[in-house]
């Protein structure tokens, strides 16, 4: 997964997050030099609320899938 291509990408939560499944990745926040210290700011497309998750979690196919399903 290329980090620079993630901006504005679409994602589906396998298990709903606050009853929402469809999100866009709005920004990446780096808290350290390692990739596992990167936080993704996800915005729900329905409610426009934001959620912060670790990049490691976004890469887990059991939690998130790229695209909207």
C-alpha cells in the first residue's frame, strides 16, 4: 500500500463504526518516523464525523476494505 496515494481514498468498515460503514481518508498524521506511528483521519460520508485510526488497523482486511461495498 502506497501511503502517498491514500489521500481521499474510499474505505468500508467491515464492522460499522458508530453505525457507519463508508468513509474517506481525509489526512494522515505522522507521530513518529515509523509507518506504524501514522494515524489516519477518516470522515464518514453520511454524518461527516471524523474518526482517527492507526494505519496498521486500516491495512487489516478483517477491519477495513478499500472501496465502498
